[in-house]
């Protein structure tokens, strides 16, 4: 029997896990997955951890449990050597491969704006979500005890895409629930959403963008459109218009980019994403496949596909099937993305959803669709049950204060 083809998958996110699940079914292939964390992070719900609505372990699922039968190595890949067919980990370990799938997601980008790196909080990991939660909740204690001025209760969110909209809505609802615990200071809390473009949710229709803005304003969010950030300091955000926004917490949701460590592997497109061919391979390195946020794939001459979970999942599955085809001596197939729509939640019974067929849902129907889809995508039955239970409790116990306290 010939030696199995060794496929190394770097990254245990949506794209990497989908690829590994398909590859492990082939007897011709040995699968090795590498990730710096031993869990799969369900990043679309990070903002709910950041605002105290969900516990951390609801959105983290052990990689080994998600892909039994696959060798998992916990480590941080820092270098790929295509000539030697090896990847190098941070600790110096080398792993050889026959085929490599890079599914390393994206990182936050500050666009070089002064002060953002030092003073804004980003939300790409559980640690960062935990930091936002700690800042939000501890600020109430510090203001209550007189250690901080009441202006510290103001929150500024930068970026009007789905993440910024979801964070703004969740923070506004959290602030509304704090009146019970902090009646003397809760009225001084506020949320301001700053977007450099002319509207929120630019990938959605104008109607959905307008609806999202109206809904946010109804729950108390101040929305500033066509407003760019000039610089940041510890306690305020300076806009290019000259306006200064005092803030105790600044959440940066204005953009993401591919990790810069892969830039030497091939040509890059917008946001440092590696340009791939129709089969999702690097054109000059045919044994390296790139999926998800790290890949710049253009379909029929359009802009690169968006950096969202559905794209990553379809790419991961397609790359895996093409590798199996190679191992079996069959022809590969070009990748074609099937757009199934997009959605964003704004708050309780507030959301927008759209499909390529022109169906638009707003309000409660969109919110229920959002809930159902996210439960389906969650890994692990326990996680699904736990999240449903938490959401049900939060809905029934609305207004009695944040459920997830800070434990130092």
C-alpha cells in the first residue's frame, strides 16, 4: 500500500476544521492540524462574551473533540519553507508536509492611525473579549467609588460593519441593564458608533443599512457616519472633523487583514491577503493552499470574497476535495462560491438578514433566523444547549443586570 499523503492544516478556525473533517475520511491521506489554541473559537459570538451575555466556554470547543482521528499539534507556525516542504513552529519544531493548507484567519489592522494600537481594544480572541468585558464592568465600579470620572462610562465603537453594529447594540443593551445595580451613575453611560463611510453595513442593501441605523438609535446608540478617526489618546478619540469624543472604553472594529508573516509566500492583494488561483492554491507554490480570510480569491473578476465564516467553510471543504482528487489521480475542480446571504444582529429582536434572491428580513424574523443559524454552526451539542439556555435566560431576565460577573 502506498504511503499516505501527509496534509498539514494550519489553523483550527472555520476553514481549517471543515478541510480536516473531509480529509480525514480519505484512507489515502494523513491529516495533521496545527493551531496555537487547543480549541475552535466561534468568533461570531465573541461580542457576547465581551458584553457579559455568554461565558467563554460556550464559544470554544476542543479541537481534538471536533476532529477525532486527526493528529493535533498545539503550536504557533512562524515560517513556511515551500522548498523543503516544512513548517516551523515558534519553539523551533519542524513539521514536514506533502500538501499544506493555510487557514490562519485574520488579525485586526489599525490603518496606521496614531494611538489606536495603544488605546483601543480589539476583539479577535477570547483574551481580547475578556479584556473588553473587564473594562466595561470594572469601569462602573471605578466610577461608583470615585476613582474615575463619569465620562469614563462613555463607550466609542469604531467601524460600522457587522462587528461594530453588533458590539454597539450589545453594549447599549448592557448599559440599559445596569440601572438596577448603579442607579446613581448609569445615566451617564453612552455608546457612540463611528463609521468613516456614508452608511452602516456597506455590504448590505441601503434599506437594511438604514434600518440598522434606526434600530441602533432607538436603543440609544449615537451613530456618526462619514466620520473618520484622526488619532486616539487614553481617554478620548479625536475625529478628523475636529470633534473630540471622551471615552473610557474604545472598541476597534474598523478592519482586519491577513497575518503579515505569510507575505513572502506569494503575491498579496487587499489587506495582505494571498492571491490564489481558481483551485485555491498559491500560483507559484502549488503544494500550498490558502482558505478563508488569508486568501484573496476573486470570482469572475469581482473584488476578493468577504472575510466571513461561510466563505472560509466553503473554501476549506473545496480545498480538501481537490487534495483528495490529487491523491486519487483525478482532476481538480475550480472553486465557485455559493452566496447564501448575510445577517447582522442589533439587539433583542433586532436584526437584518438578506439573501441573494432579494429576500430581506428585519426585526424579529431576522433575529430568529440569526439565532437559529448560529446555533447550527456551533460545534458540540453541549455548547448548543448551553448557548440556547443562556439566551433564553437573558431574554426572560432582561433588565436585571449583567449575568456574567468579573472574577479576578
